[in-house]
C-alpha cells in the first residue's frame, strides 16, 4: 500500500501541470513579447488615425502678445497759436484673444490624409494577425518536436530494456558454456550506442522546451503522447483570409490615397480665421485705450505652376499602385501553390504512416522470433542486436511520420489563411 501511495504522488503532479497543445498555443498568444509588440503597434496606428481625423476639425487657441515700436509715424496739426502732434501708431501694443482656425477646402487632401492613416491602421492590424499565426505555428512546431523527442526516449528506453534482458539471459548461458564472451561484448557495445542516443535526445528535448518557454513566456510541460491524433484534419484554402494579400491590398488603397493628396495641389486652398480680442489700443488707436474687438479673415492660395512636379509625383504613385497589383497576383499564386504542395505532402505522409505501421508489426514479430531463437542458441547476439535496432528504427520512424502528419496538418491550416481559433490541432 505504501508503494502504491508513492507512485501516485509522482504521477498526479505530472497530470495536474501537463498542458495540451491548445493550452500552450493560447498561452503563447497571450504572453509572447513579439505579439505584444505587434498589438502595441496596431494600437499606435489606431491613435494616429484618430489624431488625423480630429486634426480636420476647427482649432481654437488662446494667444497673447506685446509689441513695442521704437519709431512710429507722426504728423502735426497746425492750429493758430498751438501745434498738436498726432501719433498714427502707439509705441506699445498689447493684445490677447481667442482664435479659431479652420481649413474650409484643401482639394480633398485632408479627407485623403485621413484615409492614409486608416489604411496604416488596417495594415498594422493585418500584420498583427499574421504575427499571431506565425507565433501559433512556431509554438506547434516546437510542441510537436518536443513530443517526438519524448516518444523517441520512450522507444530508446524500451530498446535498452530489451538489451538488458537479453544480456542477463546471455550471461546465464555463458555460465553454462552455451554462449560466447563475444556475445556479451556485442550486447554491451550496442547498449552504449543506445545510451548515446538517449543522451542526445534529452539534449534536443531541453532545446525544444527552451524554445517553447521563449514563445509562450512560461515553462511548459508536454501532455501525454496519447493525445497525438492519428487522423488529423485541416482547413480548406481561403483566399479572402490571407493576411499577405490583405496587406498588399491595403497598401494599394493607401498609395491611391497618397496619389489623391498629390492631386490636391491642382485645387485652390481656402481657410478661415476669426478671433475675439482684448487689447490696447482697441479699435480706436487715437484714444489708445483697452477695449474688445473682433477680426475675421478668409484666405485663398492656388498654385498655378510648379514645373510639373505634381504631375510627376502623381504618376509615380500610380505606377506604385500598378506594381502592387502585380505583386498581389504573384503572391496569390504563390500562396495557393504552397497550400497545394502542403496538402500533397500530407497525403503522402498518410500513405507512409500505413507502411510504417506495417513495418513496426513485422519488426516486432521478427524480434519475438529472434529472442526465442537466441535463447535456444540458434542465433548470436549480433542477430539480436540487429533485430533490436530494426525494431527501434521502425518504431521511431512510425512516430516521426505521425508527428510530421500532425505538424503538416497545422502547416496547412497556417497556409489556408484561416484564423488560429479555427485551426485543428
């Protein structure tokens, strides 16, 4: 009973802290620093979009100034018996006021500038979505490779166990003169090779654990290997969900808006300025007293000729739009090709898995026969080592293909364009 309690104390913590692949991916999407950076850039782009929209509203400001004139125009009023000197502008001018400025018309440059910032925000959001897919896929890669290493260690442990069992049998036969010293040496040499593989696999497993920790921001414990799906599913191709194509499409629209901003130079610009002031002198410079007064002004500017600079800039933007259209078509073809290639690889792996499962059955059957024959002295330790190695390699190959099959399904999900929450782990 005490022994059973001891075993339970070891096993239960592993079950409590074990994380399946969905949990690890969700953790990475929540804590990954790269993804947080992309999210922050999206928020920044949104604030810039809002700032641009608000910059088109009228602006109100409070202004105050003081001006001292060292010389001012004066003239004398001749009066018989008395000369009166009149100052046309005071030496000291004080003014405070509330000012309103508003651009009435800018050739549609303001509305197009707002579109540019809106498209920048859309591009940042698409980049964040793509970064999310990248992090999720890298996390799945690391998780699956970690699972493969754990499976490899289990298989290598079984291989070593068979070696140890056979070694004990051969030693017993050796004592009775029914085996050779060479047989024990052969088994010992084989065990050292197995142990080297185990050491290497442990090292690789630690590397994948560190990759998972880097991606998720936390320490990860892999779930039991039974969760590996033998018949994984994947999503169909969705061209409308492709982040790369969305990115190029928004860049096209952004470039068109920039072209429209350049074209705004063909139109006049009209602005309005109004203010309510309190200053000295007020409207009456002769009285030179503190008073309130208002001002308003309408301005117009129209560039007649600038050496065809605007036309060249517009043409450059339009050519950039055409280049992005060509890039979009090339990217669309590439993404579809990558998806189709991944599906073909998946189907090939399915067929390979069937063959690998058969190979494991054959290798296990051969192992049983060799074990019996070796005990009877009909086969040597070299025959046993060969059969043991073949079984180990067959089992490893089967697990490698199974892991690749699941990873390939995730890669197809990634290439399909579908969001991470629709992937089938």
